[in-house]
C-alpha cells in the first residue's frame, strides 16, 4: 500500500476515533438513561472503551464499503439493481460488524453486560441490539463514498471535456492553416505565370533585360522559399519581399514604373500575412501602369493608427471603373487576399478598394497591430 493510502487510512481511522469519543462522552452525560437498561451507572472509561472499539471497527470496514460504492454506483441505467445490492451489502456488513465488535468486546472484557460470560450468550442477547445505528453508520460511509466517486467522475469528465475542447481547437487551427497554405500556394503559380510571360516577351525585344529579370526572379523565389512556412512575417520582411518583386517589374517597365514608400518606422515590426501586399501591387501594375504608355506611379504607405496597422496602396491609373474584376475585388489575387484576411482576422480587419479622390485606385488594408508572432487572434 502506498504512503498516500496509508495516510488516508490513518486519517479515516482518526476520524472514527473522534466519532467514538463523541458518542462515549454523550453516553456518559446521559448515563441516567442507560441505568434503566443496564441497572447500574456507566463510568466514562467503560463507555469510551465501547465506543472506541465500535467506531474504529467501522473504520476498518470503510475500504470495503468504498469498493462497493465504486463497483455498484447508483447510475440511472442500473439504479434499481445496484441500489438493492447496496442495501443487501449494508445489512450483511452491519451484522458482520456487530459480530466483530462483540467478539473484541468479549475478548477484552469490555462487553456492555459483563454478566454474559460466554461469546455465544453475548451473541444471543446483543447481536441485533442497536443494529439500526450500525446500518445508519454503513449508510453514512456509503453516502460519503458515492459523493467522492461522483466528484472524481465529474472532475474526470471536466478534464476530458477540456482535452476534447483543446483537440477541437487544435484541429480547427490546423484546418485553418491548411486552408491558408492552400490559398497562398495559389498565388505562386499565378505570379509565376505572369512573370514568365513577361520574360518570354522580353527575350525577343531585350535579351539582357530578360536575363536580368530571370536573375531577380531567382532571388525572389529564394526569399519566397525561405518564408514559405510562415503565415505571418514582419512588415519589414514583407517590404523586402515586395522590393524583390518590384525589382522584377522594374526591369520590365523601366522608367514607366515609379514606386514610392512612405513607411512609419514603428510599423516595421508589426506582423502581416506573408505575401499579402504582392497581389495588390501586381493588381496596381496591371490595371494602373501596364496599360498606359507613359507609365504611372504607385505609393505604398504604412501607419500605426489607434492600435491598427493601416496599409494603403495607391496608383494614379484609370481607377476601378476601367476594370470590372478589380472594381468588385473578384480577381484571383484580390479574391485570395480577401479570403486570407477573413481566415486570419475575421471581423477584425478592413479591406477596401475605392477610386482615389485625385484619380487612380486606393487599396486600404487595416489589421490589428500585432508585434508578437506567437499571438493568436480569436475570431
């Protein structure tokens, strides 16, 4: 038996000794009532000897009663059967307890009635005496055992529910990350298809430019692979990735493409979804720059505004009305961007495409300003 079980058993035994002490003092204080039965006054020592044997014997039966409570719990499906077993076991244990108690009392000459000099006569006169009190003691122990068992089962169910909840949350997170990864992977072939088309077109017009574009595409792909496992990166990393992309487009458009960055320094540490800006820049180049002989200008701004990271991308092109797909945000890149933002931030983000007041298109992205990459949002 482990040390813990011995400690519990010792505490239970001590508890029953206290019960016996309490009953003994009670019997002594009301000894006049007992005189009518025993024909003589009771001394404190004699009643303590009875009670300090009677109740510790119940303590020794407690493990058996706890076992019965565990083996035959009062569950709804088997309550009648188990209740009957509990009652039958109670009657049997109460009689056995009485038998053991009287045997000890006779052995050590502390029987309530010392005139009964044989054990058989003691059983004959006192075996069923005070039996209801014994059955009540069994009932109290059984009740405590059932309460403890129900409490343990309740705790186990709570722990089980907590684990299940954690597993469901983890499964949901894995599904979300898988969906995000799937959406992100759709961006790569989309971008590569457009870039390779541009390189193919340059091969006939400017082989050196095509070669330079291929080299920058290699740098861009290397950086992409390095961050391929990250769902979010710092804005500084995202802008570095964006500059590699713009290097490629710069070879293609030369002086026709002008880009201006207006970034607040404190925003560089903020977390943003990996590759979130590239589709918007690509969209601005395609619809705001590529179709114009004179080229155009793209402005990229980042602000920390009321605990929100505000990102704006503005071009000076023809605006939304010139392209239906862009105006409703249903192009492949923009649709995936919108889906990724919804997956990560839910209602905590804002993503808008509007006509800029001075002409062109203004894309606004507002997300929570988060610095710690380990922070997860509840959406």
